[in-house]
C-alpha cells in the first residue's frame, strides 16, 4: 500500500519546500509538487497539477493538498478534467502540517481514505477529540461504561522526549491499524497533535484504544516508548 | 444565423478583443476592491486562447469552448482561471457534439456554466461576484428560449443584457466572497470585476452572432 501525495501551491518554493519537509518524515512516499506557474509566476497551473496527478497515478491512490482558495479550485478543476478518477482525494487541510501528517500516514501504509483523514485531523488536533467516535458507538454494548478497550501508561525514557520523529513513528504506525487511539486525550494518528503534547523525558503517555486492533495499538506505542524510539 | 463552430471561435476571438480593450478598466475595478490583476489576467488568458486557436481547429462549438476552458484555467491564474475554466467546461459538456446550437441548448449551457461557477466558487447571488452576472443571464436566456419565439440572437441578447444589468447591480453590494470580502462595507460602491468581465464575455457572444 503506497498512497502518493500531490501538493498544490501558488508558490513553487512552498510546494517544493513542503514536499521536501514531508519527505524527511516519509522517505518511501512519493510526493509530487505542483507549485507556481510554468513561466515562474505566483499562481496555480492546471498543467502542473495534471502532470503531478499523472505521475502519481498507478500507485494506490492519491491525496492532494492545496493552499489558498484558487489552488483548491485548480485542483478541483484538474479532477474534473481527469473525469473524477477513483482513489484521488482532495484533503481539506493546511498544506504544510497536513502534508506532513498525510506523508507519515502514507509511510505507515494507510489507505487513501486514512491518509486524507490524517491530513484533515490536523485541524481538529488541538481539541483532544478523537477523529471518529463512530468506532465507539458501533459497539453499543461495550460502550455503556464508556471505557476504552485497552489502555496503557508509558514513561518516556529518551532524552528528547516527544518530538517530530517519535510523533511520526507513533502516528504513522497507528494510522495503519484498525483502531481509534488517543494519547493523553489527543488523536494518536495525528503527528501534529502528538507534538502539541510537548511531553519531555519522564512524562507519561496515557494510551487508550478502541477497535479491532486496540490491543496491538497500545502495545505498538508501548514498544516504541520503551525502546526510547531508538534514540539515546 | 446559426450558432456553429465558426460562431464559437468568433465568440472567443471577440472575448479576447474585449479583454484587451477593457484591460485598464478591469484593472481599475479590481484595484478598488481586489488585487488589481483581473484585467491583466483576463487579457493574458484570452490571448492564450487565441494562440491556441491558431494551433488547433475545433470541430464543434463544444470543442472550442473546452479548448478555452483548459487554456483559461492554465493561463489566467488567480480564482478567475478555474472559475471561468469551469464555466466554459460545463458549457462545453452541455453542448456535447452538437454542430449547431439551438436557443434552448444555449440557455441550458449558460445554466450549466453558472452552476459550475457556483460549485467551484461556493458563492451565491448577492455575494458581489460573477455569479451576480451569470445567474440573471442564465435565467433570461431560459425565459427567452422557453417562449419558443426566441431566435438565437434574441436569446444571446437577453443573456448579455441581463448580465450587464446584473454586473451593474453589484455596485452597491457588500462583498461576501473573494478578496473583496476582506474590505467589508468598503467594498460597496464599486463594481465587481468578475461580474464586469462576465458581462463582456456574454456581450461578445452577441457580437459573434451579429
């Protein structure tokens, strides 16, 4: 499963820079930049967007991120010209944060819908609300107590604590599991949410998980934390 | 008069002429409430359509409009590119492969164009946008065509006059969409540049048929 990403910006530098930044977190994900106009002006180019979509086709779906209004319109127009292809989704998310979150989810093997959700979860990450409470409500019986199916508390032992790379590892892995996971009340599949925890060495991550892979999700986070994310 | 491929090509040619002639006026309108690039963008976009028409010879009116759609989205830049591109693309789809556009079909194409602009830009009538030109234009064309008595020229004229009145009607409006909406009340007293260029486009359709 490799979902590709296309970033559409008015500025070639923004598109290229966002792609470069996201690629650092997700080395195996194909990210195509479609920024600026072919004659070097600020603006969005249908040709560039369609070329990027063409390059991205053949993979397991594409998620598009676009900046200001007319970039969104150009991306929508490109999809209309292409006949609204299956598996190509436009995410409603801020370009930089959304792209990084999407890239991390794609790196973790998430499908195209999960990658789009990961990008869009960036908006809601500060609220502490899990991305989908529907997972909980599906199983009415077990929800009466409103408790998660699995929980775990893990103390951060690495020097740097929670920062971009550990957040990427946690979010990327969780995105590929069939579970709703919160870490200290925030969406565990959102890298940006995890980074807002600002949890240093010695802080405890409280993990709650629901869904088919709930146990694996808790163990996954626990394993990473206890291994210090492979860091000193 | 029939609305055939020659008419469609002439329409686009007259659009390019109108944008070149009114370039300074559109820039002035956009300077008042926007980022003053509308005249330049529309002029560049339609000049690119002209260039394209020297390379490619469309075989149907729909093909001509689709060529314009593609070129405008690519070359206009800003929001006007995808908005006009979508309008021409939807209109082209409504025309299909027809070689001679009937009055009712042209009216239907204007409705499709308007719906495309609304879908892409999420603006409603009264927001002080090009929708305020396209909505009355599409409605007037439908009415003129529905009477049955309407010749193609009458339908084109009805659309152009309604678009011009609609554009003038944006003068007192307070913008709720687009860059002008940042100005709030200060946007009142100026014509919306997109509505103005829309009226030019629909007036050019009349000129092409005359």
